[in-house]
């Protein structure tokens, strides 16, 4: 009969992560409380969101303790999709700006 070992993690690890999640959530709410606007607002909101998601995935979903092959197989496709979306956004801005400059209405000058 084979014996299996069960890996347990200290409770302090989970309490530390919960505290970090609480602090990051507080920072997210402070972005709205201080009424930040524009690029800074969205940068901070996305930063805190990605940090919280990373903590949850790594500790509560046990990715921190998985093999590199499994981590790569799970994390590589979303990262590749984000890169492709970023490239499409850059391309769409280029196309939009080119169309605006090429097809902009020409001011008609009245001939005398």
C-alpha cells in the first residue's frame, strides 16, 4: 500500500495574504475617495486589480507551489492574449489617425 503525504501550509501565510488583499482593496477605494481622474485613475485601478489577482492565484489557488511546466501552461495563454490585444490597440490607433488625416474635411475657400 502506498502512502501519500499531504502538504499543509502555515496559517500565517494565508493571514498575511488576507491582510495584503485588505490593504490593496483599501488603496483601490482610496482612488475613488480622492477622485483621481484620467490615466492615473485607470493605471492605479488596474495595478491594484492585477496585484490582488496575482496574490489570489498564487496562494489561494496554490500556483505558488506548482511545477514550472504547469504554471507556464496556465499563465502563458492569457499573457499572449494580452500582448496580442495591445498590438491590436496600437494598430487600430494608427489606422484611425491615418484615416482622420487622410480623409479630414478640407476647408473650402470661397473663390472671388
